[in-house]
C-alpha cells in the first residue's frame, strides 16, 4: 500500500462513497465519475449492498467495496455499525481524496471529520469533498425534517474541518448560501459540478405515426417522486396516451392500490408499471415525452437522459429543474404545489406540446439533442470533473491537505 509521502498526483487514490445500490441517480453518477477518472486516479467506490446500480463497475478498473448501512435508514444501530466500519476503511486506505455523495455517507463522513483523525495534521491528511445531490432542506422536503437538517448542516460546517462542498446546480448553491451562516461557509470551498447523461445510442423505434403516445416517468414510489400526481395528470389526457412508470415500487401491489384509487379501469389498462429497469433506453426510444412530478430534486438524471434521447419534457417547476426548463427547447413547467388541482389545464398544455413535437419529430430531436450536448454531455462533464479533481489535489489550501 502506498504511503502518504510518495503520492503521485496523476494517479491519486480516490474513495467515492455512495449509498443505495439500486437503480438511482447517485450510483449512475459514481459510475460516470469512475469512467471519467480511471486514467487519472485509482478509484475505489464504497456503497451499500449492490442491487444492480453498480453492475457497470465490473471491468471498469475501479475497486468496489460494499458496506451495509450506507443506505438511509431509521436504525441508529445500523448507522453506528456503518460509522465504525467506514472509519476503519478510511483509516486503512491511504486515500488522497475522499468524496461522499449519498445523504448517509455525507452524515457519517462529517461526523468523522469532527474527530482527532482529521485534526492537527496537515501533511498526509486526505482532501475531503461532499456533494449535495439535493439539499435536504429545500422546498418540498417534508417538515420538520427539513428544518432539523438545515440546523444540522449549519452546525456541521461550523465544526468540521474545512472541506469542499459541491452542488449540482447554481440554483442549489444560491439557496444554500442564502440560508447557511456566512462565516461558516467561508471555512469551506463551494463548487458547482453539474450532472451529465451517457445513454449512448438508442435502439431503433418502429412505432407507426398513429401509435399511442407514450409518456415515460422514471422514479421510485416515494414522497419525493410524487407518482400519484402523474396519475392525476394522466387521468385528464386523451385515450391515445399510455404512461410507463419505471422505478422501485411501481410494480408492487401497494402502488397498484394507489393507482386504482385515481384511475378508472380503462385508464389503468393504459398504464405500464415496469418496476426498476437496468436499461431505460428501449422505453425512451418508444416514447413521445418525459414526465416528472417530483416535489424536490437535485438535478434529475432521468430528465437529462430523456433530454439526451431528444424528448420533450413536462417537469414540475422546482429548484432542481429550473435550469433544465430554461435551456430545453421544448419543455413544459408544471405546478408542484398541488399538481392534481390544475391537472386538466396541465394535461391540455402537455397534449399541445406533444402535438408540436410529433409534427416535426426529427427536427425537434435534433434541436433538443444539440442543447443537451452543449450543457450535459459526458465528454464536457468529464473534462470539468478531471480539472476539478486535479485542482483539489494540487491546492495548498489547508482544507485540502
């Protein structure tokens, strides 16, 4: 194992810490980081038990470690065991950069930063970074948890050793800076490193022009994703629409019961409940639009993938979608506060948007993909990530040594 005195910046040792091992945004983000950094660093990914989200690490050159308890849960004993194991992994790893991404990973790492292992040493101390994939106190997050997590964040940035704090959007950073104590903020380095998508080529679509109009939504059944709002909206669309829901829980009986309370039998027959998907490309290739009704988001990778696929988007107007809505050439903003109250109006606007898209599908696909390329391509994001990591590793700032 290499010691701290013989580091090679061009082949730094980086530990990326995630959480849930399923098909969700953070696993995809970490897989993309591995792909971008594999020629620049020796990367280790630490996550909860893999449930498919990290399958792409096989053959990537990265080391993958699993630690039960990194997925958010309400069990203090599970969190305590994960904390102890994480401390041992970090102590034995001789890492140059430790970068936490999931909410539980950030929580546990920040607590470690309060301890003596990260204090009183400059030479040889690893650089530390965390990414807020969504702010835990943004509008739409359930109370009183949002307020408690805002207080906790303020406490952590006052007390923990200086480190790098990343956001996915300028909007998130502005919100953070507005509510966090200024003096505590100045102890750290704040950055914006957005997300990308890397679907590559979609399979060919052979749908005839008079085929049903397919809307796709990716997201698990939970408070955040607000899938019932999508069902209320779908109830007011014409009968030539189908809705495909992809995500954990969407194929379970509990969600079917919710759906039955909103849609009639004929409408239910036009909803396809897919559950979690390893590859969403075949669904995107057959779709006429993408729908997202979340109450809050960091920067939804599902929307970026639909953008890359050349689809029009209907998204709730929240902090995490503001920049997508401002840049995408054919996007509809939905009301996030009471989505089903305005469902007839939103359904009419969505139908009109899909009419515009299908009237010149290839032309719109080209325009949509060009704007995606300018803002969220893997190649551009990869260059920015590599430059950011090199800067962190070479920076003599006390918080990075």
